[in-house]
């Protein structure tokens, strides 16, 4: 682990150890939590219904919840840790929690990703275990009920309802010879719902980046000659509809990573923003009209809100590329 992750690990204090905890679970599940609410309760209940995988160890890392999340995790039989004296960091917290797991496979979930079905963990694990080359697998996301049509379309593009696949680099060290888009496509991975082989994680922990640690990890394990599996049978319900500021911040962080790791720049300059935004208006309006048939006023409101959010996305993408230019580039 990085020095930063080691510091976080030193500050993880165990606040609940189930008395009946199995000392040798088949799979661990790491869930970072802060005020997880009903979504977290649904996640914990779904984990309790899993079958076909053997003993499951759930590790919850709480960052100061005040909504009863810790009590819910304890009631579900999770090992609960408190993150003391450190700001939350996606990679460091997950690395510290994986280090505390006793299992040979460790799944990672976000607190609002609710597994569907009773074989979710078994399906994620099978995608790793059926091929010795695979370092990690990730599952399919489906939108929450009532999600807007734009969120639905984005999720379907990112984790499609298609066949399973195993992705390897063309040859060790060959990622740098691919185009930026090819490099990024090869390294798709998402720790919203994923599973890593502990032996691979020990060789390649999640990289110490502020955002996008999952894709950055995939780039590093592929460069090391390992493989990534997509397991669409392992499904979680997960979606967000963030506003302008959140989209701008998220895209700024994500596109800095894409520029630094893959050389992928979506919005190279400020002058690129207006034409990109204008080109998206008509397709966005058409999608809103299909989503709200017979209700033109509702479709118009949806379209206007989405168009404003699209502007935040484009600004964030430009800012991320600009930030990357200010520092050294690094490709997977």
C-alpha cells in the first residue's frame, strides 16, 4: 500500500466484530459508508440473502454517519470500522479495508448499490475464478426506479446488457501503443460493484489517485499481463442524478485522470464547449420527448434541466484536461 493508505489503515478502528464471524470467509465485501440511509439497509439485506458462494464477510468503513448506518451494519452482522482522523479518500479507504479482510476474494460496493438476486456475489466471484488470468471483475448497473432517461441511457452505455467478456492487453506493456480511446475502453472497471483477487491486489493495490482508482487499477493490472472480466449477470441497482456543480466537479476529477492515464481529452479548450453543447441539444430534446410522450411541458422542463447539466459536464471535462496539462502525464 501507499504511505497514504497505510496511514488510513492505522486509523481504522474496529467498532464491531460479529461473535460468530468465520475466520476464513470465501469472499469479503467492502462498503465505505457515510449516512447510507435506506439504500444501505437494502444493500445489507441483499448481502444477507446471497447463496452459492460460502461464508461472506462484510466490512463497513464508516465516516461519521449520524443516521443509524453503523447500527444497521452491526445488526446485519458486518465488521464495522470507524475512519478516525483522516478525510475520506476513495483509494486509500478501500485499500485499508481490503487489507483487513480475511478472504481470498474481495468485492467492493458503494453504499447505494443494491444487489439484485441471490447469486450476485457468486456471479462476480465466478467471473474471477473461472479464468486464472483474471485479476478482477465488475458487474452490471441498472438504474433506480424513476431514474430520468438520461441516467438510464448513460448506465446502459457504461455497463450494457450484453455478453460477459474477459479483456487482456494485446501484450505486456502494449497499452501505450493503443489509441487513447482504445486504451480507456480496454481498462473499463467500476468499483460500484466489483470483485478483486486478493493475490493480485497485494501485487497491485488501488492506485493512490483522488478519483477513478478503479479504472487506474485496471490499467495497472492489464499492463502487468493480467485480465479484467465483465460479469453482466451480477447486477446492482444504482444511479444518480447530480446537479450542475456535482457534474462539473465529478467530470473535472475524472477527465484529469483520463488525460493523465490514457491521453484521452474530450474537451481540449474553452472554444470547444459551445459547439459541443449545441450539438447535444437536439438529441437531448428528442430523448426527453420520447420519455414524456404527450406531455410537452414536462419534456421541455426535463430537457432544459439536462441541457444545463450538460454544460456543467463539458466545463468539468475541459477543466480536467487543463489540470492534467499542468502536471506530468502518465499512461497505463
